[in-house]
C-alpha cells in the first residue's frame, strides 16, 4: 500500500502535468506532415528521373565543359517530359 | 474506416497499426487522438517544457507513421510509445543542457537585476513551478522512472521492460528520485507548501 506522502507526490506531479494540454492544432499539423511524407515517397521517383550517365571520353582535362553540356542536353529532354507528366 | 467516434473506439490498436502500415492517415489520426495524452504528459514531465512536449508529440507520431512497417501489430503499442517518448525526451534534455544551458546562464547573468523585481518573484512563487523545478532537477535516469511511475501509473515491471533496465535498478532510481522530490517539495517531515496543500484538499 502506498504511503500518504507517495499519494500526495503522485497527485502533485499529475496535477502539474495535467494543467497543460497538447495544442489543438497538433492533429492537423501531424496529418499534414504525414501526408507530406507519403507525397515525398511518391513524388520523388516521378520528379527526379535517374540520370543516365554515359562514359564520355575524357582524354584531356580541357574536354570537361563539352562533356558537361552534352550531359545537360541529353538529360534535359528527359526532365522536360517528366515535368509535363506531373 | 468510419468517422463515427463510437465506431473508431471499437477498433483495436493492432487493427489501426495494420491500417497504418497500409498508409492510412485516418488510422494515424485515431491513434493520435487515443494516445496523445500519454505521450504529451510523459514528454512534458521529462522535459519540463510544454513547447518541447508538443514538438516531441508531433515527432513521435510522425515516426510511428514513417516506421509503421517495423511495428509488430500483434504487440501492444503503448510500450513502443513510452519508449520512444522517454528516449526522445532524454535526447532533447541532453541537447538543451549542452547547447542552451550555458546561453541561459549568460542571459541570467546579463539580466541579473531582473531577479529582484516583484514580477520575477511572483513568477517564482508559483507553486507549480516549484513542482516542475523539483522534477527537472532530478538526474535524467531517475526522472524517467519517476515520471513513468507517478504520471503514467506503470508498474515496476512495466517500467523495466520499457526502459530495458533490471527491476532492481528501477526500484533504486525510484527510491532516490522519490526522496529527492520529497525533500525539494518539503514532504519529508510532513510539512507541505501551503499553496499546494490548498490545491489538494
């Protein structure tokens, strides 16, 4: 059996904690966040297509701008198509 | 799933967990309504900060949704919620102690004169603040046990399972935590703060 002082202590702590309540907006905020998570899971695959890297010849260091712009040209077509689908 | 409160009450946690695994936001809402008090109270008692408790409440249920696939629907959900709440509350307290406490000390030092103002004294006279300070001054490990025991009415065995510590450790932490609280709140010699006496009679 609990001592009287223990019961008192229990009541004191409980009353202190019960004075405050979770915010009313908590539920809506949670569901919004959860919906965002599930959307992220779904959208990421659609929005970001996996870029297809090809092995471009890089015989010299001066060729990297050409390689870079070729990669952008090729992948931008794919990105535009994906953007229209969304 | 029905929106009728009577019908949602009849749905068990395990059924809701299964729905959650299928991505049901409605199941998440029902679980939140059912267990938010438990999580909020525990987080509030450990952190001593209502804003932090609200953020932890949000974070814990978001984690429940995100990691629903890893939860066994056949097992009760409450121990998982308790464990997650105590662990994240501990993390919050440790982080705060590391980063914000020194800043608070500097702020207190800069605003040293404020402690002499009547407003500050009135604030400090608040009986509930004394309870909060008494709980917050406990070592973190003792605080967790005390909160689970006194706020959530859990048994020693349940606390042992949740915190994954032996029952003997739970007993000793509870003993020291209880003694410290009684000393802080003036309950040891039968004396009691008059304001609190008024609240409980």
